[in-house]
C-alpha cells in the first residue's frame, strides 16, 4: 500500500490528465500512468506531442508498482478524488485494479490495464535535462498559456534574452509573453533539476 497526503491526488491528476491522448490517437497513449518507486509516487501521461510527469513523496512498504489507467476509466478516478481527496489517500495495487481508500474506510476500485509496457519517461526526460542548449531558462506564468490556444499551429515560442519577453509566433501572428521572477533565481532552478536526475538506474517491474 502507498499513502499520499490530502489534496495530492487531485494535483497529480490535474497536472497530467490534459496530456492524455484524445480518442483519435493511438490507444497506447490514451492512458494515465501511476508509478511508485519506493520513494515517490509519479503520475504521468503523454500524447506524443507533450509529456507531463508529476510526483509526490509517498509512504509505503517500498514495493514498486505501476498502474495504467485507460482514458475510459478516468471519470471513475476523478469521482474517487472528489470523494477522498480531502484526507490522505491510500493506493493499493493489484494485478487488475488500483484501489483507493480514505480514512473513513471508503474504498473505490478502478480497473487498470494489464499486458501493456508503458514508455519509460525517464529515458525522455533525463537526456533533455542534460542536453546543452543555447536557450536561456525563463519563468512564465502558466495561467496565461491558455491565451495562445486559438492560434493556428504550429506555434513557436522562445526567449529573446535573459529577463526578456518570450516571443510567440504563428501564421500571421506575433506576440509576447513576459517572464516572471523565479523565487530563488537560477540556483533554485538548478537544485530542482538535480532532484530529477537519476541517482542510480531505476528498474521498475514489468506491468502484469
């Protein structure tokens, strides 16, 4: 069993669910995946165009597990969040279900996919962290990202210099998004990136 703090499951799902592929995409990416590595509980999703990974410290017996939740079962997961998330939530992994329970004793069982081997997100994320680039780090306020949603794709965005605006370009369109001050500056960013670097190779068990 794995236990996470109150209001944490809702955060993990809210940050990753938008990246679950739509029904027009391959079924292999129409999933949201939970992984427990003995220290952190991760939730992640990809639609092959974006990849999002959220994590939280978790209390458990140290036994690693992976649970793949199909898109069609996400409404059940969200219903469980509304029911349980105000208190710590315990997740119990079985070969066919992810069972969520709260302090009241309420239990919600959600079907999970078996026989699938998900992408190893670490093999995508870690090289990106290490990759050298001439681009400059920039802090942006995510509440404004939706302001670009009606632009025709593809949309390009890049930094125009340290502490300068991000330039946004699309067909017949140009715009700017101003940066914000990052608490702690570049040192805080470097420390946060370091926490995502692999200390040693992580071998997760194959999905049953």
